[in-house]
């Protein structure tokens, strides 16, 4: 069962004391602390339960002011994490003019080796914190600024500020509970915990009504476990005293790939379970849309449900607009379409119709004029930064709310339409009416 965690990202300049802060907050010495700038080369995550905050994921990040190609990679990674943050702690070591001067000299020396200009060096050294602040404001992130005064004692002083909470303390000497308290007192915490998974009309069904779940079987289905949205739905139905009726639909058999007899048997079994249980609603894996689209019950898909949940019950604010692209793109030659899955998995494409690499591209090639299909499978690869006419995104069953919001938010910022796998496959198999059907139940 996935735990919903609060993402706290500790960011700032090199040597500001980010790792010292992380170690102090987590009461651990897992992050390496050193006077060498750039000690933390990649983000480091600590899972922790903080009393009053709940389950947290604390990211110690690389400083964002390192120059050169490696510095650029570190900065990109840190900004990506800030995008997924619920709370950003900006550790800001207060520095004297003399220190700033020294910093520029040091950077200059580094740049002589890596061919960058002094101008770049001084800009990064002095504006890094400002960059983070502006990024947080742009991305609507809550952030707290902590001046790490290495000469002070461990007493926290609140500094005046018009815009965001600011504090001064010696991070190394400050009690972990006091650091946690700053975060608790100065942020508004929201979480997916307790959010309703099911559409309201299902929640409102009479007790003991049946809800049919189509959980397909193909060669890629995991053995001895269900996928997260499937488990989640079963738990939610049981909690509402509804009865999940699960049907393991063999996709190949139902599509006639194992011969006519096998197909008839599979479809008869599906009809039988419907006749016997008279479900009040159906929730299906979107892959099975082509097979079950004629069922008479109200219908939605696991990926629509999962995306809706991960987007903070706000799926339709953005994706309802996006649906129009499915129609308008038909007039465009070579539309650029991204098929995006949040995680990587082993695809057994020779033996089965993988949804991302076979089924969806198959439909795209029929629906659009010479589509350019691009794939992005895996967490956050560089491809996500490109321009597209349409993004078709999986339900995100392996990622957190913050991660999904940052992925979809990134496309939204660029006005790139995003639809879920379920919405797309509904459209591909039944047009706009089918899309309306799976979305209207919400
Ligand atoms: N005295 C004192 N020294 C500190 C404090 N915080 C950090 N330092 C020192 O400052 C140096 C840098 O601290 P780190 O915590 O490694 O800084 P960082 O921001 O993680 O740096 P990078 O990983 O290089 O980006 C180390 O030598 C620390 O011992 C503090 O509160 N008091
Ligand atoms: Mg560090």
C-alpha cells in the first residue's frame, strides 16, 4: 500500500548548509557534510515520520549555483524536485561582502578550468537564492527561508518579511524539533489522504450493490498481486459496503487471438458474470475498452480514476479542455504526440499488445495523418521538456500526487493538451460519446 508522503525539498546555494539542515532535521548523519562546494552531487531522499507533519520525504539537493555542464545537470535536477515539492526550505547562508567576493574569486578560478566567464560565475554565486525564490513563486510552492548563521547559537529568530516566512539560526546547533516546528507552523498542509477514490454516484449506491471491476490478464500482468488502482478501488468499495465483482478478462482470448472458440468462451463468461451479478457500475482497465464498451452499466476506467486522484481531484479542470485536441488534431499533418508513462517496466511486446508501444500507436496511426509518435517511459526524462501537440499519459499508478501534478503541470504551463490512457482509448474505440461516458460519472 502506498503511503502518501509530504515532499520537503531542501534547496539553496552550494555550502549554504543544506545537508547540515537535513541531518539536523532527520537527526541522522546520512548526508555528507563538507566545506568543499558541491559535496552533494545528486538528490538524497530520507523517509521519515515527523510528529505533526506525518509521513515525509525529505530531499537534500545539490546546490544550484555550480557552473559548467555538471552544475547545469545538478541545477536541473534540483528544480525538478522543487516542482514536486509540497514545501521548499531554502537554506540561505548569510554571507559577508568579503565572503561573496571570495566566492566569486573561487568560482572564477573554477571557470578558468571549465571555460565559462567571470560574469556567469558572479551571477550564479549571487543570484542563486533569488532564482529559487522566483521559481517557487512561479510554481506556487510554499517556501520558508532559513538563514544559516554559522556564528550564531541554536536559537531561532523570526525575521520580518512581507512575502514569505524567514528565520535566522545556526542550523547545526538547532534542535530537530524546533526545525520541524518551523515547517509545521509556517505551511498549510494538504494531502491525498482521505480523498475519495470513487465517483460520487458509486459512493451513493445502496449498500451491497455490485460493482464490476474488469482486471485484464495478459502476459505482462504481475503474478500474485494487483495493481495499485485495482487494490485501492477494492478497498474503497468494501469501505462503502459495496461488493466488488472482479473479472479477470483474458484480452487475447476476448479479441479472438486464440481462436473463435476461446473468444466465445471468454465473452460468454463476461456476459455470465454481468447477468448473474447485475452490477450497478463498471470500472475497467482502459485496455479492455474495445471489448466491454457495449456493457449497459455506467462506466469509467482505472486510469481516469487514478489520474483524477493524483491531480488532487482536479483532473477535469485541465484535461476536459485537452479532449478537444483529439478532434482538432485530425486536420493536422504529422501531429507530434507524446505517449508518456511515469515508470519503466519490462515490455514483452513480441508476445502481447503492450498498451503504450502497440495498442495506442496502432490507434494513433489510424486516427491521425502521419503522426510523429514519441515515447517517454521512465520517471522524468529530458523528452518531457519538448513541445508536443498532444500528450497521452498513463494513470501514474507508481508515482506520488506531487509527481503527477508536476508532470501534468509542466505540460499545462506550455498549453500542451494532456489526456489519460483511459480517455484516449475510450475515444479511439467509441468517439466523443465514449469519452463523455467515462468522464460524466465523475
Ligand atoms: N559552524 C557551522 N558550520 C556549518 C553550519 N552549517 C554548515 N556548516 C559548514 O558549512 C560547510 C557546508 O555545509 P553543508 O551542509 O555540506 O552544505 P551544503 O549546502 O549541503 O553544501 P553542498 O552539498 O556542497 O551544496 C560544512 O563545512 C559545514 O560544516 C552551521 O550551522 N554552523
Ligand atoms: Mg550538501
